[in-house]
């Protein structure tokens, strides 16, 4: 398939208003099919049909939840962002990244966000660990960023304030919060593998998400 054919396939798939609405949702975060159905008030058979078309056009990917293996999350392929022009929106007062332990993914997201955006940022966990994962600290350092040595994991209830835009960066946190977060990014847990390469891959995934999202923030 040529690049022109692929682009034509993407635009053909997006010619349907429902599929375009689904993609608009996915430009912000990953969702399960049931979450898409609830948000758009669509029956499961219609959701399955539209997701099938988007998958055939190589617009979306599916990833099994690391927490509840019965659930899958749908996300956009990274390169699709280059062909879409979603609307911008007003920056929040603060961005709050949340994962389970607040020891790796949310900590990395916090330092990356601070490096690329002037919007305030914090991180927290639903079940905080005792300390930041040293591999996360090392991964940040390899990319020229620093997780403060005195920055210990904190519980969401102790950090969250009114006006925060809560972005969960792990499936466990998203599912435990029962959709009380604002956005969900289904980022793989590098601690499950534990290698430097795994943490670097997570760092790169977060950089892509954060740069794409922060570029859409436009002051009112």
C-alpha cells in the first residue's frame, strides 16, 4: 500500500460522522469500546462496526488491559496525528498525572510535561509506593531531565485539587477511579519488564503523548 492509498483510506474511513466523533475522542486518550459507547450513546453492534472500519484503515490499535484482561483499550496509531487537525482548547489550571504507585510513569510524565509546557503539573498514585523507581530516575537522566531525589510518591487524595485536569497513565488507576479521571493514556508499565530499554520506551511514549496534547492548548 502506498502512502497516498493509506491516506485515502484514512479519509474515507473518517467520512462517516460517527467514526469522526470516535477519532476526536481518541485524540485525547485511550478508551474501551464500552466507554466509547457510553460517551456517544451508541449500541455495541454499531461500536463494533465502526471500530472495525477504523481498524481496517489502520487508524486505531487495540491493547489488552494490564489490570482487567477482559478489557481492551482502543488508541490512535501515532502517525495518524500527522493527518488530523483536532480543535484546540483552553489550558487547565494544572495537569495531574496519575498511575498506581506514582513511582514511574506518572513521575516521568510530570518531568516531561514540566520540560515542554508552562502549565503547572503534578503527579500522584492510587496506591503510592515507598519510593520512586530508580530505573525511572535513570531514564529521565538519560534524556536530560531530573526527578528530584526528595520527590516521594504521594496519594491522589493528598494532591488532587479543584481545577486539575487528571490524566491517568496506567490502566489500573483508570479502572479504579471508575472514570473520575478526565483523560486516560494506556501506557505500558516498564516495571513489569524492568530493563532500561523498557523505561526508555515508556519515556518515548509519554513524550509523544505530551507533545501532541500540549500543542493543542491555546489560551482563550
